[in-house]
């Protein structure tokens, strides 16, 4: 039996809802077709946004959405995406698939999408090929109220009131597609560009996000923190509120990533082992950050994470469209548990990407849509949003087929939710074995326990023909034992949510 111990009286840190954030880029069928079909579409929509998709997303309580990229962000010129649609520039999306970008989804549409979702806004600015003036004017356009050229332009385009920009990214992957810069060069630019990301309205702070590292490039974090962490006099927020981190789970390697649905048990463990590397990365970057920022003023924002497989056969290689199986459910559960456990430093994370791109929560095909196993995991984990992380521990053993890719059999995180209940999420990484778990709460009486689960054979996935192969199912295999203890058996390859009433 494996023990899961929870200490309800030791609250470790606050779990920002943004940890369950999303990312959607002008890439493939993510924005166009996936989220936005336009007002004149035959697909039912509200102001151009797909009704079915938005309904499903609202259930997840999406806390924040990052847009417009990704690599697209450093080629995006926001003025191309405002004003009458017929006058907007048409261009080739050179980065992603060479298709026509007609700019019909721009700033107003993004803000409308976030309004309908009821989520915070995370706008990513252009440092790679944009000017300081362009970035300054975008922030003014979105957030300034009063007499100004950009506020007037916004009003002329039909929107008098300013919008809230909750987070603003100053460039994306500037070590790569965002300009191929060395860290010291980017850090200098960051200091300059962020100066003009102004808080125009009292009480409406825009959280500034510096471009962070590619996976284990700790030198990048060092370069950016050493130059940018200085507190500006009179500015309580300093130069930055967050620094990003990008890490994808690529099962094999970047040349041959591996298929989304056709994989063996060895590849299952290899994928999960590579997912667990996220924790090593967070600890490593945090160690560098701690040298400058021991009070954790700057948060880690993992604004791109998820699985990256070979694209589905017959699809545009630049569209990054992939299926999603129980393996992805595990990747989501493991990552979200890691983010919870590090919520004293990780203040946001954005899965890449929301719809039809990489590890999506929803896939669409014309008027059809399907919720992926990853969607169902997010739906169970939503109870952690805005909750307090509790001290917890689970006993584990090492499992796997080859030494290099051994993993613990179980991972977990536990929080005290806004609803006053304890929410524990547990992942079983074994492809074949179930485990008995003994649950124990320190000095706390359990009134009741309810469970729900996403799991099954490792290749299971939902298709447009069979959309409900993988869903959230009720889990009743729990016995209360004494006042503060319980016992359950977690099936192989599953993600479990326990709601414990105390
Ligand atoms: O999410 C796909 C791409 O991955 C993003 O555009 C880029 O930031 C990253 O390399």
C-alpha cells in the first residue's frame, strides 16, 4: 500500500488560477476555425466566436489566454488587425504553414473572446521585428482612457472604453524565432521596451513578462535576471513581474518526435519521464532567480508547455495538428501537479495550445468538435484554481522499462479549495498496474470523500465519430477507515481527483 499523507493545517502557497492558463496563436486551425469562425459563418457563433467551443471552454473556467503568439508574435504588427475587416492587410503566415492571414482576428476580437470566456488577457508584444513606438502605441490603444491618438483610434474603431491587459509579454523566444538574440542583448532591449508598457490607469497594473529560457538554458535566466531585475526607483513593480519558461514534452527528438496515437510502452514511460523534467527545470531556474530575487517578486510563467508529436498524416506540417490520448491526460496531470507544488514561484502556465494545435483541450473538424482527454483533466483540476496548496506527501516506487526513463509510479498535489473542501489529484504513471493507496489526514476528521477519474488503456482517445471514449467518470472505489483515514485503489494509467469534505 502507498500512503498519501495530507496536513490540512499547513498551507504552503496560493495556487494562482492562471496556472491553468491557455495559449492560442495564429497557427494552423487554432484561432481561425477553432475559436473564431466570423459572424457570417454557418457554424453557430456569438460575434464570430464558435458557440460550441466557447461553451466547453467556459466549463473549464479558463483563467487567462495568451495571444497572438508564439513565434507569430514577433512578426505581428497589431495595426494590421484593427479597423474595418475589408481593409485589413492580407499576408502569408510565413512561420506557420504559408497560408493567408487575413487579420480578421485582431485586438478587438481577442478582447471579445476573453470577455466571452470571462478570462484574463495576456498579450504578447513584438520585440523581434517591431519598434518601441509600435509596442507603446499598442498598450496605449488597449488601455488608455482620455485624449490620445491611440484612444481616439480605438474609439473610431467602435470601442470607447479601454480594456484591461492583465499580462504583457515583451517578446517571445527572443533567443530563437523572436530575433536570435544573445541574453545580454535581449536584456538590454527588454529594459528599454518595458519602460513604455505603462500603467495608464490607476489600479490597473499590467504585469510585465520578460522572455525566459528555452528549457534548461539557465545562462539565459542569469543574463536576463542580472540585467533586468533592478528595482526602478518609485516603481513598486520594478522592471518585471514574470519571466517565462518554455518546455515541451517531445517523446523522441526534435527531428522525429513520435506519433500521437501509435506508441509502445517504452515510449509511454519515455514521454512521462521527459514530462517530469519540468520539475528539474523549475527548480534550476528558481535557483538562478533566487540569487537576485530571494523574495519571489518575479514569478515563473511557463507560458508554453505540452506534448509535441509528429503531425497527423495528411495534415499541413505547419499546422501542428495532433491527436490526444490517455498519455496526454497523464502529461497534463503530472505537469499541473508540478505547477501546484511550485506555486510559490510559478504564477502562470499556459498549455500549448488551446484548440487544434499541439496538446489541445479541444479538436474541431468543420462544425464538429471533440473534447480531448487533456480537456477532462483540466476539468477535474479546476478545483485547485485560487486554492491553497497543502502540505502533502505520497509514497512511491520507481517503475519503467529502461533505466534512463524510470519514473515514480505516482504523483500528487493537494489543495484546500475556495469551497472549503480538500482537493487531491493523483496520477498513476504505470501503464499496467493499479495501486492501493492509504489516505491519511493529520488531525482532521473526514466527513466524506468523492472521486472522479480520467483513465483507461494508454492509447484511448476521442474521435469525431466516437467523442466520448475518454471522459470523466465517477470513482467510487474509496473506503473510509476510522476518522481521518481512507483507502482506495487507483487504476493503471489514470488521473484521479478526490474531493474530501472535512
Ligand atoms: O507553440 C508553437 C511554437 O513553439 C511557438 O510559436 C513558439 O513560441 C514555440 O517554439
